């Protein structure tokens, strides 16, 4: 109880929860702990973090045409991108998902483009909408920035719009496979490579990348950066910056979980226990999500905003609730594979 009390008052409660996650889920008593840490990574960006990434004034529009996103003015557009993800077992799954794009700056068309890709946390109903308020935040004193800025926010595999993959035989996948760091990192790299090609064809070559991640998703950003450093990435521009907001403790990065225990935990969570938890989290318009978030994810309840719980519930119900499997992958410990090399 005393530890939980400190967590409720901590700005870095997500980091502490992630540190607790692996040993908890390797015990037999999975069910009692599921409710306690299911949303552990769904924290909001802090004010300091929002200020660190300065956005220029931007109008908001919606488009289903990916090419419409390439523009010279400060606009935010939504596009649909389709990619192929191949499981380690060899089965081919096609994920179609959405990503948000914000282009800002009054720089000339020939100015270098600095692209920032934002990795949302994984949790109940969390998706690319997590960064909506950040992308809508105007910073009017930066109109003369000489660099063209582009922000990309994809739904990670298994989350939001990316939770309804199609199998190689054309059938829907009712249960998603155990997702790993490499799956999400490969998704990010494929999007970065595709976006580079389309952006260059529009006369806006990408000069450099910044990769941003939160909490337990930090290994995804590190793996993307590692591929850039080693020259194995499918994209061309170098990753110049990695921003890790509220990262877990160092032990999370240095110690890896037993793959067999991760698989066992995932099987358990994908059964009756996980289904009961998902139902409980969404009942009564997400009352549990609201209470848990107010107590553990923010210093002040009003920081959640009016749309937090509504968004969590709405996205969690997409595609018959199949986004629960990415949350179960996270809770089973799939993100703690050890990051010594990438660090």
C-alpha cells in the first residue's frame, strides 16, 4: 500500500510499474495483478515534454488520400497506410492502419525537412489519438523556424486501427499473435522508408529523423535508432535524436525476460482472465479506466482532459476489442527483451 501511494503521487509512475511488470507476470497469480497494471503505460505527456517539441500554428483537416499529406503549409492531415508484417513463424499477416501527419513551418519548399515519429504507449484503448493535444498545440513564436517540421503518429500494430490483420488466406485474425519489439520497430521503419520516398517525390527530402517513445515502449525507439546506426534500416536519413519520455529503470533495459515465460503469460492473458479484465475495464463507460488514470497516471485529474476515458473506451471497442492482444503482449513482458546493444 505504501508503494502504491507513492506511485499515485509520482510523475514517473509508468516507469515504476514497468519495473514491477516482469516479475509479477512470471508468477502464477496473474489475475489479481492484471487490473492493477493494465494501463501502466498509458500516461499523458508532461507539460515540459509538450514544450520541448515546439509546434507551429496549424489548421486541421482530414483526408483519406496519403498524397494529400505532402504540403508546404502548416496543416495536419490524416492518411491511411498499408504495410505487410511477417510473423517469426512464417505466417504472413497484412495490417492496414492509419497514421496522423502534421507539417509545420513557413520555410521554403527547398528547406531541409526534420521528421519526428511519435510512438504512442500501449494500454487499454491507447492509440495515435494519445498525441492529439500535442499536435494541436500552437507555438506562435516559432514562425521563422528555418526547418520544415513533419510529425508522424502511427497506430502501432495491434492498437487502434491496426488491430484487424488479414491472414495470408484472406481470413480475419480473431486473435492476434504475440507481438514483440521487432514487430513494432519494423513497422516504424517501413513507414519511415515509405514516407521518405513519397516526401522526396514531392520535393521535400527528409534530412533527419527524431524518434520519440514513452515508458515501456522505449525499446522500440532504441531498436529503430540501432538499425540507423548500423546502416541496416530501410530508410535513408539518419536518426539524429531519440527522445524517451519517462523511461523505465535501467534494469528494464539490461535484463531480458524468459521468452517461454512470456509466451505462457500471453496465453493466460489471452484466455478467460484477459477477457474478464477487458470487460471490467470498459464497463460503466470506462469507470475503472477513469479512476485508475486519475490515481496513477497524472498528478492532477484535470490533466486527463474531457476526452481521455471516452477515447480509451471507443478505441478499445474497435474491431471487436482485438486491440486487447497488444496490451496483453505488453503485459506479458514482450517489450523487455534486453537493450544492451541498442543502448
